[in-house]
């Protein structure tokens, strides 16, 4: 279970970026963080694994108090894939093996290799495993980062705009994998995403953020024309295609 | 199933084994160059005689040439080259900057100023006959090294503060290093201006870089520092791997990034300061050694670090050989040779980056 309560954060200026943001959810859900640019979605995500330390408020993940936990404890509980990602001139296998860093000492164990092999197979990266990551396409690289996060065997997976700058095919591939991880591994996946329709197709919980605050939270029922108008400032209609809700901006 | 377990990571492990073979090859190559560095010179000694002498069965004349002059020189080249190689490698990792090294970000120049300050103002050194025609004996190595370390740290802290700003890129950081180097060179010039002739000559000869001014006592100190730095860096190799993805990714993987960056830079600066205070400024070795081996071992720091160290040792051994052979029996300053070899490679790295 994750429980963020009254999380406040400000950068060096006096203006608060996050104002008492709350989020509570059981494991196994794929949560979309939605809202305009600069509303504090990525900042909130970074407060989860203490890349940024909140000014006040608490974040609990499976009873681990993130503000008091060690870096290693946090890495054993939460995996994070940042927005603009790279891994230098490492092979795909090396990069995924890095996900085992919080678990291993100096050299990888047989179990580490087994976990890495599974993550690579699951994301269909077997043919690429000895390729250098700086030779991969954006979609392939994003899958490598997801495999690394899987190899970390966390309880919560944090993804910051994983579909940014990907083509439509890869956007759906990445989101399908993320949603699959949540349901099959009973893991909480929190995704910062701008595409409402991608979020509606693959996520089952939605946190709408506005002006640094949590505006509304819940299942697909919170995605309404009124909420979209209030959060994004655009007029939109919600319709259904093949049983899936879609948002069309007027 | 055990059989299934055996297959885990098999392809990867055989891929990694190639890197280990490369390291073994580099190590053996270093031994060959080391023996050549001992054998060749103004008076050449055959490899057989070199080996006999090293194992204690040589003639008296060979023993004097090899054990008293060439062996300390070659061991100094290995220790200093290995040290500069791994320091450059680590600085490139923690600053996320392929152009970083002790000499390009002003750490060596800061150390040189500190050592010059100790020699001139605190009476830390004196002149005597040496391999480049004159040589500096450091009377008070502790004071000289501490002064070198202090000013190396001034450069380090300045560079660390600069690299905190996101808009500072690789080239800007090197430009900042150029500015720092100029500042410390100006400081050294001012020190020399107010010093007497003997001390000025001492500092000038010393800044040329000289592998012949170290004796076993200094080599043991330098070697110990380099070994400890190598162990510390190797223990952090997974952290350096994680930091290639950026500081946030590294934090997400459990790396204490701030302390890793700070401790690595302090250990690196101290190692560079010790090397500079004993043999002067050796440019480019730390910068180019990691780039020379990256093609073979990639950026996996578990293998890149020892490979960069061995490449640095080879660069310094070859430079030393050239410095002694080009217009033998005159020994050219080693700092000039490494710069002549290193400058074109440095330009190649910049051009290659530009194309990307």
C-alpha cells in the first residue's frame, strides 16, 4: 500500500510547488498522474522516492517511512525511471543488471542473473541484450529502463512521462507493459502522463492535479468534462469506443 | 533446476570474459613495455640481462643502470600513469564529462601552484643534478604534498560548484578549467618573480615533469596512495555505472550520489596532488587513457577503471622511452612528450563529440 499525506514541497523560491498533496491506494493499481505542465506531477513523483525531500508531509510505502529510510531501503522498495533517460555506453544487459544494485554486493549472484534474464525475456529484449544502449531507438531504450526497474523487484514503480517522444506503436507497447506489471506482479505503478486517452486505456486510477494540489482522485469516473475543464482549461467531450472511454477536445 | 541456473546470463558472462581477456592482454603488454623501458636508453641492455639483473643475477654495471636508475623510473611511470588514468576515468564519471581529468579541470595546475608555493615560500625543495640536467629534491614532502592537495581541492570545489549548475556543459567546464589553470599559472609566475634564481630554476625544472626525481621512498608513498585510490574507486565501480544514467537515476538505484561525488573527487584530487608534487604536471594522460580503452571495454567501470589505469601506465612508459631516446643521451621533459602525444588525441575526442 502507498500512502502520501499532505506532501508539501517548494524549490528555492517561496512559492509552493506541492500543496498538501495526498494519495492513498492499495497495491496492484496503475495510477496516472494528470495535470498541466508545471503543476507538480514530476515533483510529486520525485518526493515518493526522496529524490526531492518534501518540506512536510509523509510518504509511506508498505509501512516504510520514506523520509526516514536509507537510500538502499528506498531502492529496494521503489524503482524510478526518469523522463530523459540514458545509461552511457553500457550494454542492455549491464543496464538491466544495474537494477540489481540494491540487492547485490560486489558481484552479481546466480539469482541476480536469473532475475535479469527474466526481465529481459519479459520485455522481449533478448536479441538486444549485448547491444550498447546508445545504439538503441527511443522505444527500445524505454523498454530497457522498464526491464531495469523490473529487475529491481520493487513494490512501487514510478514512471515519469515514459511515452514522451515515442511513436504511437511504442507508446502503447510501453503502457501495455506498465499496466501488465501492475496487474500481474501486484505492483503499484504511478505514471506521469499527458495523453489522457493513453491513461484511460491502460490506467485504472487517476490523480488529477491542479495548482499544486490534488484536485480529484479515483477510478475512471473522475475523468469528466467538468474536471478536464477545471484541470486543463479546455472543453472536451467524453465518449466511448469499444467500451473504452476516450476524450475528444472540442 | 541447477542446469537451468547454469545457463543464466551465459551469453553475457562470455561477453564479459572478453573484457577480462583484454585486461590480461593489457597487463602483459604493460610488462613488455616496462621491460623495454628498462632495457632501452642511452646505454642499451639486452632483455636477457635485464631479467637476470631484476632476479638478482646481473653484472655490477647492469645493476647500477637498472636497479638505481631505470627501474625506479619505470616503476614511477607505472604508478603515476596508473594513478592519473584512474583519476581521469573517475572524474569523467562523477562530473559526467568526457573531457574531465586532473589536468583539464585545473586540479593538477592547482596542485602545481601549491607545490611551488611550498617550495618557494615554505622552503620545501632544493636543486641537485638530475635526469633532465637539473632536478628538484623535495625536502619536506609532507608540506609540499599538503600544499599541493589544498590548492588541488580549491580547483575541485570550484569545479564541483560549477557542475551543479545545469547549464554548464562539458566544454564550458573545460573552459572553466582553462581559466583556473591560467589563474594558478599566474600565481606560480608571481611566486617565481619574487623568488631567488635557484628556487625559480628548481620550480621551472620541476614543472617540466620528471620521472627521474623519485627514489624508492617517494615511489612507495605514491604507489600506496595510488593502490588505495584504485581500491576505493573499484569498490565504487557499480556506483559509477549507475551515475552514467544521471544523478536522479543513480539515487533511484540506491546510490548516495552526493557523498560518492564528493569522496571520489577528494580521493582523485589527493592522488593527483601526490603525483604532481613528486613528478610535476603530466598533462593529457588522465584525459585520454579512459578514451583509448573505452572502445574495447565500454563504459562498465568494473573493467574500464583497471583498463584506464593500465593505459595510463603504458602512455607514461612510452612517453618516458621517447623522452630518453629521441635525442639520446639528453632526456626531454616527460610533460612535453605527453602533451605532444596527447594534444592530437584530445582534438580527436573534441571533433568526435562535435560530430555526434
